[in-house]
C-alpha cells in the first residue's frame, strides 16, 4: 500500500512519512541528537507547521515508537 505524501511547504515540496522518517533519523544520527530534536530542527528549518509534523509522525509508526522510547529513557 502506497502512502499519501504530505505537502510540507509553500514551494510544493512533498514528503511521505517514510521519507520524513529517513530524513530525521539520518540527521539525528549524524548530529548525535535525539529524534525529537531532529524533528524540531526539521520543522524550524523548513518552516513547517507543527500540525503537519504531527501528521507525518502519526503516519510513521516506527518513528512514533522510537520517539516514545527515547522519551521514556
């Protein structure tokens, strides 16, 4: 099943939840920061509304689970 991409900015840049997961995971690993910090960085850098980010996280169960796991540590 193919997922629906979400428009993340006014320049019509769209990403799927899977692409978003890859982007924030890679940034988190490269910069030795938490996934949540990586998500925040992505949101601020790309000027994306929190609601849009929330939707991307909700669509990626693995990312959602890993963020929750990090928060519980």
